[in-house]
C-alpha cells in the first residue's frame, strides 16, 4: 500500500516465520484446515502470535529448509 505506515507487528511475525518482509498497512492472519477432503477456517488466537507458537516454529523450519533447497539448486546450476 503506497504511503501506508509500516506494520511493525506483521513485519515481526513474518521475520519470526523465516520470511522477512516489509508489511505496510493492515494485515490479516488466519488459519485454515485442508486435508484434501475437508476445508475450513480455524481460530487464530493471540497465543498464536507468540514467538514460540508451534505453527510459527514449524513455518520457520520449513522456510529455512526451502531456502537451503533453493540455494543448493542455484549452486548446482552454477556448477553445470
């Protein structure tokens, strides 16, 4: 959002999840359940905004693994 103020809380959550980004303006965080057969919204509580929330730690690990995989793929391409 052009000219919108920086949303510090959303920036901190994205950083804690291993995907640092600058968020401007309002942000919406939500949770959904999807097992390919069933889909639905789930509660997202203030506890879920904690830096030690299970989903946040899982997201950080997944993003770290994804970044390592992308780095390895890039290095393999350079070595070809």
